[in-house]
C-alpha cells in the first residue's frame, strides 16, 4: 500500500513537471527566453482601454547573419532580447519572430511608449557586441528600428493596432534606420 502511494506521488510530480515544461515551450521563445507570440496573444486579450505597441526590428540582420554566421546572429538576438526585457514604463517584450520583437505597453499612451522605446534603442545602439568566430574577433554595434502606436477607437482589435505598429516600423526603415517613429 505504501509503495502504491509513493508511486502515485512520483507520478503526480512528473506529470506536473511535464505540464509546466509544456507551458514553457508553448509560451516562451527558447533562444531569447522572452515570452513568444502565444504569450503575446494571451496578454492582448487582457488589455484595457489604453495601450501602445512598439514593433521592433534589428537593422540589417540578414546582412549580419551572412557576414558573421547564424550562430553569431543568434547571440545578437539574445543580446537584443536581454535589453528589451529590461524595458521601463510598464512595457513587456515578446519575441514575435525572426529578428522582430514587440513591446506591449498596457495603460500607456504613445508619447510615453515612444520615450521608453527610444531609451531601449539608445541602450542597444551603444552596447558593444563582441563578435568571436573563426573569421574574426571584433566589436560591433547593433541598431534597431521601432514603430510605436497607441490604440484608437477605430481599431477593431489589438491585432489591428499591432499591424499599424508594423506599418510604422517599415515606414521608419524606408526613411532611415536606428530610429523610433510614432504613428
């Protein structure tokens, strides 16, 4: 009887660890350790009346990968993610995909989100990244571009707001890089 209880206890512990690990794999990006797209969608469902999005993209990332290799590119993604994770102003960073990240600012207007986003951009732009691979060892600097928007009454849902942030980001990238634009 005692053996059955011990076996049942061990089974419950293993089951709970599996559930926790399944959640982590589904909601967190393994490479950057930031919440992923599923977590973003879940958090978007909880938004109140006012919020802002900052859509972020690493400038010239493809060229960087082609020059230094994908392993070094992964290290750049981790570095950028670690800086984004420390966003102030109540923002929360997510890995959206590839070299794109989203910072969600619940309860924050576009002007305040712009300020916090520009601080992030500056922190990343001034953080030296050491490239160490077979080809080279040198210091480089990584830049990001950001499009920031706030929800409006005409937006049908948070996905529409995020799409406007994405459009602002690409408008900014055409006008120049290493900047924040609010739309």
